[in-house]
C-alpha cells in the first residue's frame, strides 16, 4: 500500500495510509482460511492472493474496501473504480 500511495499521491498521504492501517488487526492465515480461499479462487476465478483476502473477510465478517476490479460486484465488498 505504501509504495502505491507514495507513487500516486506523495509521501504525506502514504504515511497517512500507514497510520490508518496500523489501527487494524493482523490475523493469521489459518488452514481453514487457506482451504476456503482455494475454493473461492476456483469458484470466482480469482487470483490466490485476492481469494485469501476474500476468505479472510468472510471469516471475520469484514467489509473489503477496494479499487481492485477482481472484487467488483461481490457481496461484502465496497468497490470504487479508479
């Protein structure tokens, strides 16, 4: 995230993003989440990294906020085009 925001919006905004992310919670990638992610990857034709994000969000009942088109029109996702 830092690299992308740094490149597109500058150093000040990039550090603001880092500060916001540090308020979040880091969770473990468990075997159950990994298995669920593999299923989602095949079902939704998602790259594995994206399916891990989706499986984790579903497990912890979180909303995904993204501009990644892979998540467009998915339940539980707030998609904003670039």
